[in-house]
C-alpha cells in the first residue's frame, strides 16, 4: 500500500487524512453511530482489497459508502475522480481520460462493492497514528456540471481541501457553537459543494454526517430526526422549495446551507420562519470551491471568507483565495463594495441586449418564478435563426393549471415587452440534474419537443 502512515511527527508538508478524537461519531443513521476509529478500521480493511491504479471513479450515492471508498482509496494513494453524472457515456469518458495510469470504478451499480455502516461495528477501532497525506499531492479531480457546455475537469490537492475546510468552518461554525454539528445533505458527494459540506466537513471539520442521501421531503425529515446534536441541512434552492411546499414538519434546525443556484430572498425568509434556523447561502464553484457567504433572508451582499478577494474583470471576475494556488477567473459579474463585499449581477453569457435595452436571464427567471402558480421555471435565449439576428426568448415552466398565455400575461406587468418569452413549454418537471442545475442542451431539447407554444409578445423579439 502507498498510504503515508508514519510513527514520527508529521512534516510540514504532511496533513491528516482525518481529524479528531477516534471516539467521536463521524457517521450516523437511525440505527448506527460509527466512530472515527471504527471508520478508519473499515477503511483500512477495504483498502487492502482495492486494485492497483492511479485513479478511482467514486460512484456511491450512499454517503457512508462514498466516505469509506474515498478514504480507502486515499490510503492507497489513489486520486478520486468525481464524475459530473452517472450516465454510462459520461463515466466511460472519465475513465478513458485517466486510463494511462489505471482507473477503476468503486461503488454504485457498476463499480466494486463497498460495505455499509452496519459492518463497522464488527471491527475493533483502528489503533496507531493517524494516516497522513502529502499537502501537495493530488486528492481529487472534480468536474463542472456542464450546465453551460461540456464538463470541465479541475484538480484539487490535499492542501487545498484542508485550507478550504478551514474556510468553510469560518463561514458556518457560528451556527452550531461548541457542539458537534449533525449534517444531513441532499446533494451528491461527487459535486464539489457536496464534497466540501458532506465529506470534508465530517472528515476534517469535526462534523457528523447522515449515512444516506435523502431526497423526498419525508425522508429528509426522517434523517434530521435521527440527529442528536445541532442539525445542519445542506441542500439546494430546488430541494428547499420542495420541502416548503410539501408542508412536512422538520425538527429544530441550527441552520440551513444552500448553494448550486441563486436562492431567492423570499424563499430564504420563508425557510427561516418555518424551520427556525438561519439560512446561510454559500458561493462557490468547482473551480474555486466555496469563497463567500451571506444570510440571504436579510442581506443581498456576499461576504468573502477570510483572505478572499474578488476583482472584477471586463468579462467576469478573478477570485483570490488562500486555498487557490493562483487566482481563478469566473464568468460571474460582481459589483464590489468598498468593504470587499459584493453583489452578483449574473454571468456575461446571461446578459441580454435587445432593441437597445438590457436585461439578464437570471432576473427574468426570478420574475417567472414569482408568477402565482409557477412551481419551477427558467428563461433561456435561443440561438439566432439567421446570421446577425437576435435569439428569441423562451421559457420552460412547471405550472399546473396555467396556460402559456397566462404566464406571459402575468410577466407583462413587470417585464419589458422585448424580453417577454415568445415560446413557452409547460412540463411536469424541469430536466434538473442531481444538484438541481439545468443543462442548456437538455432545455433546448425540451423546447424542441411537442407541446411548445408560440405566444405573441407584442414586441417582436424575433430572430
């Protein structure tokens, strides 16, 4: 095995793979509490069975099995591949891209089996020194969601993960004080937000995490009931909206963390009123990890985490952060206040200019979601029908009981006529991925299908 496990004190370049008292609980569910010592013993046992390879694609949807596979592979010095989806072709592409050094699949339906938490109790807690990893070694390769194009790979070192976890604690620790937070997450571990909040926070930040990945409102409520300390719900705006509309009762929450898409202020305020805990939105990306936070219900401005600075550029923003080896350029456009806080104005690609007037797809989507009866929706701009033309505005919505003309009529009250959608498709649900994001290709495919209505806008935003 290539794990770095040494009896001597760690050198400066060495970091612990896990942190905390071996007796602390790291994973829980309704019947099991797995301590860090038991977890390490099980990870070492699994590591002995893993094949020799440079990389491993982690496919487990179950949180415990992902955590266990991630640590076992790390003990072998293997780099974690975090596929953007479980689609067969996507997985094949990820494996093929790393075939030179050897790559295999772990967990899920098409990977090597990973044991569950029920077998951890059968093992004696691990003894000996904490396993170490090298600060500069590659820990994982994450992928963007592909919402604006082909998924892009981004490498993360163990040093970046450790520093980033410290940043996340600075952003969130006041939610739970001196007690151990109990995290329930609805997001996949393979997404960088899920990795930071439901994998690294339990391994390096002292939290305990629920073993599963509940999605349905009743399942989320059940998982939160199984927590024994301050409850932290890690979720997305889509899942939070579903929880609120379900009417399900949740136990008292210490806080709700949201990311992956802009969280409407009214949704955050409703969640705080209903569930009691503060809603803390975090800003980040696969490229940068989390670098800012805000209490959305009360503050429209984002506060950078300690040591973080954002600097606007003509076509986006540069993010400078302690966990980033070099500044990272994002397509997001920020307005930065003198004190360093910033306002998100959208993405360069989301900005619209039609007939000399300007708007943004993000703001138009917000107005669509505010229409009574619209449960979910998005506004997109289609490709121009001819060279030099202007792409038409279109909308997709989940709105039982409404017709496309009803939606356009409601939008007409507060949307300039040139930005009203000319094409509207009503769907039972939008084609969101596991983190609630919408890929442009899937939206265009849905708009091309039967049932899309052309609605006169009275403006002529035609191509």
